[in-house]
């Protein structure tokens, strides 16, 4: 796995593009109150700069795997913010799924969110309907 790390001042336009084009399908649902709270911090100037946004790439695709609330807040606040952007280059979508389960674990999952993540392991691979996504270590 190769990892790129950079510091980027993210504009509302960049945030919009990433949220539309790169959101990982198994991410938890946006919690509007959390995005609003972060937006208020951004507008007050108290939002902690250099928090991390994480992307995973595989097979020519790139997914935002951590940071959707921060980017949503940036859209509400309409003010650029500085982030550390981490891009992990992984071998395939199964590796992205495993990486995501290790990344997005700060907030306790709702039952619906847990079910959505559980589908990562029980649903067939999008490219090969005959293959399970269950990792050998599970």
C-alpha cells in the first residue's frame, strides 16, 4: 500500500466535487446537526485546521472514506479550510472495504449504519457477482 499525504486548502467548490464524485457508498448517513456544528466552528474561526480527510483508491477509482461531515460543513460555512489529505492506494475494492472499516470508527454506528458496513463483507464484489467480500481473516 502506498500512501500520499498533503496539506490542502479546500474550497467549497472542491468539497462539493469530492462529496458528489467520491463519496464511498458504505459511508454512514450525514448527520445534519454535526455538519451544522462544524460549520459554525468554521465560521467562528475555531475549527481545528489540519484535520484529516481520507481517500482510498483502487482500480482507477477514488473514494472519500473519512471526512464527509467536515466537507459538508465547509459547504455550509462557505469558507475554505486547511486539511491534511491522506490518499491510500490499495490493490482492490476489497482492500478499500477493509480499510474503511478500520478508518470510520470514531462515532458509534446506528443499527442502519452497522448494517450498511456489514454489507461490505456479505455482498458480492461489484465486479464479480460470484465472489464474496468476506476477508479470509474474518
